C-alpha cells in the first residue's frame, strides 16, 4: 500500500474495545482510507465520514505498545485542554494488531519561524505542567507509565562501553527525576499543524519523566535537522520560560545526554539523516563540555 493510494475498508472489521458513539453509528459504511506517511512503528491512514476527517493508526510492525494506556492518556489530556488529537476508539484488527482511531489534525510541521518555535515550546511546557499524582499513586498510575530511564531511552547500551561509561557519569551529575508527564519524542514529525493550531501526536513514549530531558531531546533534534540558528531560537524559548526548571550546567548535561542517545540510536539502527546533520552533531559534541568528538 503506497502513500496516497486509497484503500476501501469497513470499520466494522475492527474489534473495537472502546468506540465513540458518533462513530459507532457509521461503522457499517465503506470508507476510503488514504495512507499517510508511514511511521517506524505503525501504518497510518486518513479517512472521512460526513465531512469529518479521522486518522486510523495500526501497529502492524514489530513495536507493540500498550494502546489501551495510550488511549486513556489521550482522553485525559484532551479533556484537560492539552493540544492532542481527540481519541475516538481503539481495538484490534483481524490480524490482532492494535488500532487507534483519532481526529485528523493536519500535517507535520515543516517550515519554521521564530513565532512558530515559540508556540511549539509553549505546547511542550503545557505537557510538563499537566497535573499528575505522585508517581505510581492513584488513577494516573493506570495510564502513565514509569520506566527505567537508561533501559528505556538507551536500548542495547551495554554493548557500547564508551557511550555507557559516558552516560553513567552524566546520570550521576543529572540525578534523573520522574516528577511530571513527558512526551518522550517531541519532534516536528510528531507535531501537526492546521489552521494555526499545533497538535501533539504519537504518545507511545509518554510517561513520568524529567522535563529537562524532554526539552533537551527536542532542542537537539531541531538543531541537527533544522539548523543551529533555529535550534538556538528554540532553546532560548525554554531558557526564558523555564529558567526555574534547570541551570545552564544542567542544560549542558542534558544536552550531552540527548546527543549520546542519538549517537547510540545511529549505531543500533536507522536515524533520519540529511545535509549537514553529522557536521551539526559534531559541532554540538565539540562545544559541550560534557562530550567529545571521539564518540562519533
């Protein structure tokens, strides 16, 4: 199935665990699914019923995240006013692949401006301010996961002694917290734009975590994929608005942690590349006092 090539399916073919009442009434209709840009973890399709557009995401690849939790998290965030897609339902297809149905909220952000970067930074900080209970206590623990930071974000690190040793030293300085909700992979591919609104998607990595890391990873990705000038403008938004979150030293430490994660992911699998990406990563490694270029 190619991007943009329509596919006719009935929603009734899905074994829905939860499904919004307004969609239940039209599940017997045949609808044309238009494939969107495929993700690394799932197949994504758009369709329209009665002038209302939806997105169906099917986890038919190796990744098998807990979509029941993700659906619950999206429901809570949407109800609280966080800019996420409206969840309409989840279930299993005839191959027992997990399926998530949400609103359609536009296309991934491409062109950047300082004003747009300000909005993107504000959306992430809204996520970090989402009121959660103490970790693992009460209702929040039912839909917000708690993971081991190193094991989750640094897969197979034990096979890479140089990165492992470097990261261990940084973790000792950083004292990782698990005190707020984080997105876990806040990048332009996971932010949709439509009519001046920005919607955060793909909450597979959403969990209790450290806002300093969440910000650092996002700034790192903007810097290496969109250029150092945009990266600096974006970083400055957090520096002004979240000055009480971390010090300059902590910013450098978490910038180093983010860079190490990208270097590890590049070794163990594919990461997006592009013009000047390696040069920018090298520049960040050279100018960060907690890194060195020999890791590349």
